[in-house]
C-alpha cells in the first residue's frame, strides 16, 4: 500500500501505508510575497511527518486503545443524563508522549462536563492507562436507536484514526400513541357506517403489538372488536378501518364512544390509553301509507269520491311539517298533518271529483322534514271511472220529460185558482 498526501485549503491529510490517517490544520492565508516560502515550509513539514510515520503509526494503531468502562444508565432515555467512563490504554511497546483525546459529541448527546480535561497533552507509559468520566445529557426528542460517541486521538498534534474509536450508547424512548378519526356525519339510529382510525406515534419509542379496541355498548363494531398493528415507529401513523352500527334505541343527540389502545414498548412494559370519538346521532323519520280506502267502489263521473287513508312513521325520529297531497288530472287536494312522532300514525281524507271516465292513477305525495332535510314520498292509486249505464240515462231523461208537463199543469191550475179568487 502506498502513502497518500492530500492538501486542502485549511488542512493536510496524510494516509500512510500502514493504515494511519493524519490530519494537520494550517492557514493558507499568506501574502503573495511569502507564498513560495510558505509552500517550501509545508513541503518540509510533510517530508518530516512521512519520515517519522512508522513510529507514530505503530503507537496509534497498536498502542492506544479506548474502551468504555461504564455507560450509565444503559439503555439511556430521551431527556435523561448519561455517565460515560472511558479508559485510554497504552498497549504498545513504546511510551506515548504528547497525546490527547478529544470527544466529538453529536446529536442526540450534549456534553455537560468531564472529570479530567483530556484535551491537555500528557504522557502514557507502556502498559499504563488513564480514565476519564464524561457527563452527558440526551436530547428529549431523541428517538430509539444506537448512537455513536466519537473520540479523536492526537499525538504530536496529529489526529490518529484507529479502526474504531467510537463508543456506542443505546437510547430507548417511550411510545405515545394518539388517534384521529374521520368526521362522522348523517348517522341515525340503526345505521351502519365505516370508520377509519389513524393511530399516530408522537412519542420517542417504538410501540409494539398495538391493539385498537372498541368497547362501546351503544356504537357496536361489526365483526371482531380488536384490530391489530404489529408496530408503529416514532413519528409514524398506521390506519385501521372497521364498520360500526348505531343501536336502534339510541336517542338522537351528541354521543361519544371509547376506543382503547393497548401496546408494549421496547422494554416490554404495557401501556393503555383510551380516547373518545364523537358522533352526532340525528332524527330520521320514515313515512309511508299504512292503508287507504276509496268509496264508492264503482265510480262514475256523476259520483263524488271519498278517499280515507292512514300514514305512519316507522322511523326513529319525528317528522315535521307533514302534508299529504293528492293530484287528479288538473286538480290538487291537500291534507295537513303537522308533526308525526316515531311509531305514530295519522288519518287523512279527500273528497274529490272523479273527472272524466276511464282508467287513471291518483298521485299521492307526502311531504315532510326531519334532521336530514326535506323529503317527498310518492305513491299512485289506480282508479277507474266508469261511463253511466244507458238505461239509467233513459230513466233520467224520461223522468225529466214527465216532470216538465206535470210541473206545467200544476202551475196552470194554481194560477187559475188564484184568478177566480
């Protein structure tokens, strides 16, 4: 393996054949007149480092070791403190002089303090070690995971990067599940409806074996009352959808029904939370004609037709502004009922002119309102208007023919009697 040299604006990186990497900072902001002299200085410094590389590299790779002696607590919790004790050991064959260790703390950790300042240069004899304790805190919003804490080792102001100088700390958060349900509109007692429930993990830990349970006695779930979700990661949302039915005896009003979440966290602890979902149960009327009678049974254009019927409300809510309207040819008749409560009925009557002879349909329309708005229910009644019989007409004509002269004779007699007097 060859040696490699890379010169950047602010630092120089040297990679030795033995696997060591060195990072040497420098400032390249020099005047034009001193530029050549500065480049010569850099070149000589690099040559000197390359010549001394085998000794330093041997100490860095085979001599210095960093081990975690204590990580407390383990696992750590978001928002909690972590105590980290490390040990730097000289496992090589030569004394290491002018070495220092710098901790590189990255999210989700923050350094509060340390027992010794390892950034100060010191000497470490062969077989000896030195300990340091770091006091850190974990970001309260950190999610579960294994996070590295990096250490940089400096020897003679050169950074050595051993194969793995990191200490790994496990952070285990706590799940926190909430639910959000779709808006439930236009539901009446006895209605079935689908409901989509979103389960959101706003916590910092993984929720496992999540059970979404419906425990309402008035809003019943169709099928199993438990929906299962394998796991929900932090900041993730899972959805379940089920069908529900509102009981027939549920009073129209604002109601709430509970949904319970049961789950475990990464450490096996059980969690339970219950949320109420709001639903507005509305009045829904169901109006229809229970019975209807038409008299006479045989109708002619000379008859007056009497229609009597009963309408009923088989719905769970009251019907308001109930009106029964009948239309025959170009004539319209109305019967005003008003309010009709659930399970109530009411009579209606019409006396109509049958109109011209022939078969026809009487159109009956029921108008009413409930919590769902205005409604119209239509129904047709077949009716046949017969033509008058011929003998009946002749009898009527004959009676008229007889009545006219008789009336005239009676009129003449009475007038004569009045004249004699």
